[in-house]
């Protein structure tokens, strides 16, 4: 009983409800990038998510997963928000979105001077 109480408080045994399978929206072209909204449906709302893709110099497709914490009540509003946020992200970050994340590189962090 104590285990059930603690797991309920800390989220250990939540109800396992599968996420609804939501189809991807039609791609929206923006400055040479393709933005595709594919929101996650959770508790009757939609989480802004999808991907941004673009072909590299040799024509191979590159893809960047795009997820935000915004939750909206309708699919249409979610798709519109995804496109707006992705366009802003493209304007701010551009090609750098396809570069490897240095936090995921697995190498040793660069030492800071004075700290050994």
C-alpha cells in the first residue's frame, strides 16, 4: 500500500494510456526549409511538435525534430503555432539547427582555466 501511495505521488505507476496516433500535416515551405506539424495528442490537447527538413548540398535530406511545451485545444491552432514557431526558429538559428549538439558529443568538456 505504501508503495502504491509513493508511486502515485512521484509518478511511478501512472495510467499507461497510449498517445493517439496523429497524422502529419501537409508540409509548409519557408526559405528553402520544409516545416511539418505532427503534434502529440495528450489529454485532449495537442502539443506543438513536428520537424523541419532541408536537403544538404549533395541533395541528402536533413531533419531537425522540433518540440515545444505549448499545448493547444485544437489541431488547427496547433499546426498554425508550429509553423509560426518553426519560422522564427529558422530565422534565428538557420543551418546551425542541423549541427550535432555538443552536449551529446560524448567527449570531455573543454576545461575552464583555473579549474583542474
